[in-house]
């Protein structure tokens, strides 16, 4: 979404947990990872800042230095939100994995959470109201304006939207109520850039 905002073309490469060799030369083992003129840039926030600095003549992701500072809050909130969302989706993720990735995923995530994948998601329906309530700060903003960036989306929107798009791509579990302003914002984000996010296989 940040690349689309900047008006930059990119070649995307599908990646699985077991495809470590594809990004081995980046010096780390996680995605997203961007390769630009032989240089690796890793981590969403780092990539966003790199794009802003390398392509100053393109639309800004932050609009100003102050906007960049505030966007870091949204980026951190997106990371936190992802940590909450994953607890609803762990088993759905597992069911979508390639066979060669399943053992690694189950072992590593069960070690991380201290219980089986099934136990993590066992009470997700009961936990859903509390999650939706936690979105109150986002909801309050979106009742006043169309995007976190104001009249049009900025990196703050992409940082948060990525978590909901990921959930939508991996699970049919309804994180958002249909009448939630956050759900309406998600729809606007799905339609941005000619429906870029809608092109991803999803529920």
C-alpha cells in the first residue's frame, strides 16, 4: 500500500516460512523485505522511511516531519494490534500453510504461547467483544474523518490496515461488526488504489 501511495511499481515474490533462502542475503529471516538496487530493507516501518527518503518527489507517506513522528505511533499500534489479532487466527493460519511449513509453525507458536494452537483459539468467540471494545480509539477517529490521515489515507492507515487485511486473507472469522466505523474504513481501504487490496485472495 505504501508503494502504491508513492506510485512505485514493485515485483512481489510469494514467500513461505520454509523459504529462508529467498531472503538469506538480507541477513535476517523475516518479511516484509524489500530489495532495491541490491540493498535489502527489512521491517515495515523501516521500509516506509526508506521509501520516503529515496523518493521525495513522490506523494508523501507522512506529509511532514511531525506527521512521520505521529505515524510511528500508528505503526507501533499496528504491531500491537497484530499481536492481539493473531490469537483469534492461529489455527486458521495453520490450516492454510503448505505442508512443509506446518510442523515448524505449530512447534514455534505453541512454544511462544505456552499452549496448543487449538487451546489459543478455543474461546475466541467469548474474547471477541473485548477485542472490538479495544478498537474504541480507532472508532472515535473514524466517526469524525474518513481516514487516519484525514481526507485520504497515509502511512498511519496502511500500518493498521495491514493487520485487518492479513486477517481477512487467512480467516473467515469476523473480527469486525458490519456496522463498525472501523469496518467501513476497511472497505474504503480495500477500494483504494483501484481496489489493490481486493485483488488478494481473501474471505
